[in-house]
């Protein structure tokens, strides 16, 4: 989480309203940061540069209707999106590996069916 916040700050982005952090076994498996609105193209480029300087590598890009960039660093996978339904910049990182995959499965099972 601190790494995402540092990259966002380096890019000149302002955090949005705080939201609850993951608790329990998911705390080491997911990190997210949300801005106070969508970012302009210059700040998005600065964010990508700040992440790359911290060892993240771009793995994919998606354009319209909502742009997104996927990155990886070690066992972590990150996607940042800009705009969309909530009209904000969002960075969400998840850790892969058996421990986290099992934790995600258990968390999903406790949430029950959606709909």
C-alpha cells in the first residue's frame, strides 16, 4: 500500500476518501489506492513512470471506454484504471501464490452468492 501511495504522490495525484483496508489473511494479499477523481494524461504517464522506477513492469494496456494498465512486480499484479463508473483513478494490486489464492477462495466463499 505504501508503495502505491508513494508512486501516486510522485505523480502529483491526490488520494480520495479513505476506505477500509483489508483485514485478516487478505491484508498481505491485496492493496488498493483511489484518487479523488480521474487523472489527466500527464499524471497517468507520471504514475506509470513512478511505478516503473519502483520495479513494476507493464504487461498490458487497454484503451477506451475506460483505460487501464496492468503491471507486475514479483508475485504482485497491479491494474490501474482511470474513470469508469466511479469516475476516479483506481490502483488495485493482488499477490499471487498458493497462500493468497487460498485466502481469496475462502473470502469469496464466506461472501456467499451474488445477485
